[in-house]
C-alpha cells in the first residue's frame, strides 16, 4: 500500500527526532537530555514532539521497541535444527546473515544504547528478546541431544548471553566486521560449541 504524503512526513519527523536523540546521548548522556534539547537541536516545536511522544522516556521506549521488534522479526526465521544442515557443509545459514545485516543497519542505535551514556536497562531487554526469539529453541535441541542435567533457564541464559556478548563486541568495534564475516564466525562458534559439549559429555 502506497504511503500518503502525511504518513511520509510523520515518518521523517520521527526519524529526525530519533536521530537527534542519539546525537544528544552521544554528547551528554540520556539522563541529562530534556525535550527542549531535542526540539531545539531538531528544529522542531514542542507541539510536534508531543504529537508523537509523551516525554523523552516514551521516545526512548518506543525507539527501543521498534529496533528490538525488528530484530525479533528477523530471528523468528532462524530454525536451530537447520543449523547443522548448512554448517556441516561450511555454508552460511541465510537467515542468520539477515540478522547480522539488520544489526549492522542499526549499529549506531544499538552501540549508543549499550554504552555508558545510554540506557542501563537496554542490555537486559535485548537479551530477553534474543532468548525468547531463538535460544530457547536451540537449548531444547542441545538438552535433548546431550541430556544435559542443568536447569533450562541457566542453559538458556548462558547461550543467549554468549550471543549477546558477540553482538556487543562486534558493534562496539570502530571498524566492525561485515555481516558476512559475522555469519561465518557464528557458524564456527556453533560448531565449536557442539564439539566442546560433545567432548565434555563423553
């Protein structure tokens, strides 16, 4: 469906507000920012801001949810039981490549929010999205295959936190690797994890 001119204008205004928020977080940290700071820097009046957001906290929450729901949408196409089918042939799994492309497209937002100037609650929120969208399924497969006698929530936390740590390290680099390189690394890490678990369960 074609967007109306009004919808396009609203989308551009929201993008401007979100980009301005990121600029200001980089400058002085989220807690020091006011709505007035945002509207002045963006060249908007306060009424325009309040048409879309209640306050800076509402702006932050909606911006985070938009990014994380987009990530969740990409993760839902990953099927852990298909990893072996590709990785055993040293082939990149196409859905994981799309995940890394999405993360790269949103690198600036994620990197800033994970920094000391961002939102301290964001890392936990992001890990919960990752865990719920994918890693519960992967843990089920690992537990069933190796009969690991560890409470499910601990195994899930361990694996999803490892993936989150990889993302944090990657996007935090000044010159991050390409999504293709990260997809290859993901393949190598999962193959290593499988070998490692197989060895310790002998």
